[in-house]
């Protein structure tokens, strides 16, 4: 690629590479605080033109830099060679976020870089240059075509401060949230309370009596809403989407839907309904209406993705959601698959033709912004859930709860996913994937589903009348515990340790309380001043935890409870600075007060 512009930002020489075409390209840099730089990109043309693909490139020395993190990295935290494709993070407004963190094994930030344009498709990458033992960092712009424009401005944030990686990422999240077009929506109280989900317990085989029975059992256990997932709109149970698009309640499964919703409300629970936003199936009436207004006309799957660049497509979808609020009193929506709004080879160059917006990301932004605005006008506490990976900075203005990606029965994966979300989600509540387990599991093993997702809002999806009584007591105990300590679990300072080891321990704290959970054999390392209340949770199958305290905690009262809430032991012991061994059953809790 040709050289376009260059600027020095502290230790980094940032170069813009590409074909300028009709644009003049400028780079400038300023230091916000020591070690934190902002590089500003400005592109201008005399008349509207499409920008060509361009990269911002610089090198980082491979010193004190051992691991990586980005929103879609999954379990791979290794820094790969520059020629490996998996080093690349791709984002847009409905998929992940334009941020990439490089850090030491200790968890100390080495270089976190982020881009201000979270709307359009952006790729970030970091890869080792073998010949020089440096890391080539790059941000790729305009790989997906933008409509013609005359000016483009954006900022690259380079954070080389020696701060904990989670603080560097929180600061990036706050940076995005302060931008005028990215202010997050407020989260109503019910978005921050445990929920019951129909998906793993019913899948598409829904029936009102069964759903209402689960609600009646879930409410006294501490769940305040039900999410009724896929299946209410079709008699088909094959899990495909060929029957999506009309969004009419099937009378064969839910013959009196209004009455059913009313009965759930009488139980005292909110009602949230699933929609696969973009998908229109060949067996729907909507397909006949919109078949010339899809983004993937060559699809062979039996369903298509609607093109949101048409105003009537957007209006159709929003009116559907308004209708469910008006007719049935629905309290919220699980809006699924919004990351599938993507151009395909057949529609990559389509502009105009009745479209009032030429950019797909901008059209989706208009759709989701208008959806939230109009639904909140009907119910200011409307609940909107989005699922990983569409949990980026702009999604925070469209919705008010983010759920981890599917992890059925996988408490390790659920822990990793919920923590990954929380690192960037700020005050937007992060929810676990719906926890589920086999009824034959030992209760301590079943409890791990909730123990490993303690730092997110719990969602539960088991048939509560089909699990052993001991399991029910475990759910009651942990949801009661979670609600009592939500002030620190969800709202406290959040310190997930060792991201390269996939978070084997997590500490959350406020002025009065410190809550730490161990998920690996390394135990717990507690830093900073100790408050009056210390709570330890054993997320392992060992019968004791090693705890390293930074200072003396003096004489404390210790209460040990099992995963069902049964008191196992009470004692008084002295906690000096240094290492301690605390006997604690698997999935048990130690409350240390003094």
C-alpha cells in the first residue's frame, strides 16, 4: 500500500497506508495524559467519493507483552504471528467492538488500542514480526464499501499506561460512552434481576400451562421475568427460520396469548418475547412482500435477511414490536440475530433504488434507535436484550441488557463469556447464558453453573419441577445470595484476574464489602485495603481455598455454608497478613466478618 500520512504519537510512529483516491489524508496526535495518546485521522474530498481501503500501522516492541484480548478472541489469548488470520478482530455497530488489548502475564496493560468509529466495519490486528521481535499493529478501514462522502473523521486511542488491563478496557468503554452518538440507554431495575428463560427447558415446544407453571415456581426462587424464546410464532420445531417474518402467535401452541401473558403478570413476573429481527422465511406472507428487499437474495437456507436501508422494512419491524406492547402488554424483547445485517456480493454495490439510507450500518442504527425510542415512549422501562457478539458500544444505546453467547451446560464457557462482556459493558447489565444442567448431576456440580456466573445477572433454564429438591434449594440459596450481594457483584469495582488463564479468580469490591470467587487451583490473591465484610466463594471441586491477604484482618467471625445454604461451620479465627487455608466445600461460601 502507498504511504499517505504519518505522525509520531509518543513511542509509536503511526502511518496511514492505502490509495488516497479523491481524498486528502491528514494525521495529528496529542497526549491526553502520560502514556495515553489520541491520533486523529481526517480525510476530505472536493466532491462525494467512496474511500478506498486504508490502514493505520505502527509497531510495538515485544517487551513485557505476552498476551492479547479482544471482544471476539474466545479462549485464544496468545499473540500470533503477523501472517495468522486469527490475530484479527473484526467489528461494526452490531458485532463486537473496535478495541484490542496487549498485556503482560501479570495482567498489566502494555498497549490497548481502540478506534472511535464503532459504526462501520473496522478490523484491528496485532501480530508478531518474527525478524524483529516486534508486534505489527494495524487498523483497517473501508474494507467494506461506504457510500460516497466528502469528509471522514475518527480517532485512534493508544494507551500504553502501566495500569491493570481491566482498567484500560473500562476507560475505553467510558471513552465511547461519552461520545454524543453513543450515550448508553438506562437499564431499568428488572434488567438487573434474575430471569427464567424457556429456551433450554422448552426449546420450541411451548405450551402456556407449562410456562406458567415454571413462572409460579421461579418467582419465589428470586426470578422476576420470563424470556419466552423461539417457538411461539410457528408450529414447526426444526429450529430453522423458514417460518419467521409474520410474527403471529400460533394458536396451536398458545391459543389465548393475551390471557397467558396476563396470568404471568398475575404471578408477578415480566414477560419478554423473542424475535429474530432480520430474518424472513419463505413460508411467511412477509417474504412475498419483501422478497425484493433482502440483503442476501442468493440464500439457499429457506430464509433471508431483510434490507434495513428501505424505510418500509424498518417501519414494518418497529410496528410489529409496538403492536405486541399494545395488544398483549409485553414488557420487553429479546432481539436476536442483528449481526446478520450484512452486505453480500449480490448487494455490495446496490445504492438508491428506493433506499432512503445507503449504508447498512447507518440503516441498522436508525432501525434500532427508532425501535428503542418508540418502545420507550410506550413503556419507559421496556427491556431489550442483545446477545454476544452484538454487545459493542453502540448496542448499549439500543438495548439495556447483554447476554453471553450460547453455553448450554458449560459453566467454564459461561464464566469466560460473561466476564468478556463486563469488561466493556459499563453500567449495561451483563447476563449469563441461561444456566442449565442434567437433573442427575450432584448438587455441587449443578451449583457451579451459578457460581461461575456470579458476576453477571443470572438466567435459569431448567424445568424446576423436574430437578431434585436439593437442586431447587441450591437455586433458591444462590439467587438469594446473589440478590443480597448484587451491590458488589454487579455494581462494585470489578477485578477479573489473569485473563490469559481465562479468569481463574475474580474479585469485586466496594467500601463495605469484598467478594472473591476462585475458579482454579491457584486460590485467591486479594489486594488493597480489606473492608469489614469479606466473602469467599469456592468455584472449584476442592474442599479448601488458599487465600493471600495483603494486610492483617484481625480476629473475624467465619461462617461456612454449603451450596444449598446449610451452615457447615462457624468459628472465630485470626487473619494475619499473608497466606491462609480456608476449609470450604465445593460451591460453598465463607462469610468473614468483624
